[in-house]
C-alpha cells in the first residue's frame, strides 16, 4: 500500500487552522465548505474534511466511517445551501498528477448555477 505524505502547509490546511480566510458556507465537526477563490461557475464550492487526508484514495483508506459519512452529508447539505439542489450540479474531485490536483488536501468541487456542459472538452 502506498502511503502519501500529507503537507501540513498546503493552503487548505492553513485555511483550517485559520491562518488565511475563506468565504465559508457551512461547517461541521468533520468538514468545512467554502467558496472557491477562482470560481469556474456561478456556484463553485469546495468541501473538505477537517482531517489530514491528501486525496480521495487516502480518505477512502484511512478516514473513519464517521468522517466519511459526515463528508458525504456535507456535500449534500452544501448543494442545498447553495440553492442548486433542484437545478442540478456537478461533483468532482481531482486526484493526483493526471487528475490535475493542485491542492494536496482532499476536496470536492461543487459546480452549478448554470448548465455546466459536458464533462470534458478536448
Ligand atoms: P484542484 O485543482 O486541486 O482540484 O483545485 C484546487 C482549487 O482550490 C482551485 O479551484 C482553486 O481555485 C482553489 N483555491 C486555491 N487556493 C485557494 C484559496 O486560498 N482559497 C480558496 N477559497 N480556494 C482556493
């Protein structure tokens, strides 16, 4: 099993420590949801676990069932709070180099507020 090293100084770790601000939409014991600083759609949210997980693989393998359930529920709650639950939205997570993950702390993107288009334009 490969173990990925968590970078304690990544930008989302710093947001979680309160060292840099974020535009928070929702928070619970295990998760934080805030608006992306460079939105790609009218609604562009990020949901992150508070635990130190590099990506989805790490979270799936090492997070507790409580943390995983809280994360799934936080995503659903965020879509409702943002008002895109009726119109539809996209959920995605970039993982690793080929996934174009830029911040090495697990996050999912919630995109909506207009038709998002096909998954991939080449
Ligand atoms: P990734 O490519 O890793 O899936 O996405 C990282 C996302 O984090 C990008 O959409 C980027 O705009 C966002 N981001 C990077 N730095 C910050 C920041 O300091 N604050 C917020 N709110 N979003 C950030």
